[in-house]
C-alpha cells in the first residue's frame, strides 16, 4: 500500500463484525477509494473480523488488533496514529457515508464534522448544544430539513464522524477508557488550540443507534469510565468540573 494516500478512513470495532462488514463494503461500493485506505482497529480481538479483512480487504482495508487499552478514544487514537493518509475521516463502525464526502477540501488545521441524516431520510441533525442530559455533555439541536450551502461553525457534533488533516490531529486524552466523554471534549480541545469546528453540508452521514434495532452498544457501558473521562478531559482543558459532579451526583463522588 502506498504511503502517499489522500484519505485514511479509520474506525474502531468492538464485538460488532456485522456492522463493520456493511460499513466497509458500503464505502468500497459507493465511494472512489483511489488513494484511500480503510483501517479497522479491533479493540476486542475478533478472529472472524481479522480473517474477513485478510481474505477480502485486498489492498484497501487494513486490520489492526489493539487490545492493550479498551476504549473508543484509545482505538481512535491508535487508528489515526498508524494511518498513512494526508486526511483522516474517523467514523464509527456502523456508519453510512454519503458520496461526495471525500471530495470535501479540508482547509487548515480545523476539525470538520457533518450533518447526521436521520433514518427517516428527510431531517438532519447538524450540531450538539452544550447542555447536560442523560449522562452526556451535549444534546441534539433541533432537526432541519434544508442544509446551508456553505460550512458553518458549530459547538460540537457527535464524535462518530469527524475529519481533519492527519498532521494536525490533537488526539484524545490518553487516559480515557471505555465508552463516553469524547463529544464536547475534542471540539473544545480544538478551540483551545485556536482552531475551529465546522459542519460541512456535503459531509452527510447516517448512524445506526442502539435504539433503532441494535441489541446493545458493543463496548462495555461502565458509568465510572464515562465520568472519569469527563473529569480527565475537563481538567486537561482547564474547564470547571462542577457541572460533572452536579450532573452525575453520587456516582461521581470519589472519582
């Protein structure tokens, strides 16, 4: 595989072979992957997934088994660290990406995200707002039916889909473990570095949520991991941790 690639499409996986299969195959069927690679970082250690990519990945799909640290952020850091592309598109392993996304020009050192197309196919969720709800920092802004023609600056968008220049990637806190704490943190990290976070109307994606037919979120859901990740991230960025303790209550004491 050439080291002079334009895009590296990277995704973490944990016990979700079927979702990875359809995400990878949709990318290969519906996108021009010339000068691109797909990297699947297996954070669980799944022999079926490894064998599938070995037999069917050709020169496009790379498999990397990374089980030293269990966590979405750790797997994403690992994927971007071993990527070869000039640009990174980091996605969850249950994502559909609209054709044209890889034609977007990533300018400078900013973070790019895109509108989430709801399953109904007519409404878009374009950004998160900085409010605490349901064990998360951030809520979806009201959905829209028509997208702007040009990119616009946002506070955040779901961390299941983002793009950046590989050389400018700032990375998730290496102390993050398990599931949760990414969204809001990574966008604020870019702003703290003097950069911007954009929603680009041509970077449309769909996400299979656990309440839309998935039996479970494959990653272990441990509340303490999520809370610790928020605390680590807020302290790293110099943010007031009081809202974390107020939101999580007893569960946050002693962490």
